[in-house]
């Protein structure tokens, strides 16, 4: 039981670090997309490339949170908050 608790704590810590990294990375990306959109230079290629670049981190973070037995509604809430924050900055 103790080993399982340690694995859960490690999974949560790693997932939280990945989520924080995506948050820190997403803010300047959102600002950049906003500037590019305002100037009429935002291309679908850039949006798709940002999605492709960030998806593996997001997927692994969410998977680790599930492994860390975090409730799904909290995980969905975290990602929703991140999307809204980046969207507002854009």
C-alpha cells in the first residue's frame, strides 16, 4: 500500500509540473497568436503546429493525473481553465 501511495504522489507531482509548464508555455503562445491575429498573419499552419507540439505534454499530464487518482472533473476543470486563459490572452 505504501509503494502505491508513493507512486500516486509521484504521478501527481510529475503531472502538476507538466501542467505548470504548459501554462507557462501557453501564455506567451496565446499572446503571440493574439498579435498575429490582430495583424492578419495568423495561419492555420501555426495553430495546428502549436496544437501538435503541445498535445503530447497535455496527454501525458492528464494520463498521470488519472494514474494519480485525481478525480476526472478536476482534470477537466484544470484543462478548461488553461484553455480559457490562453483564449482570453489571444
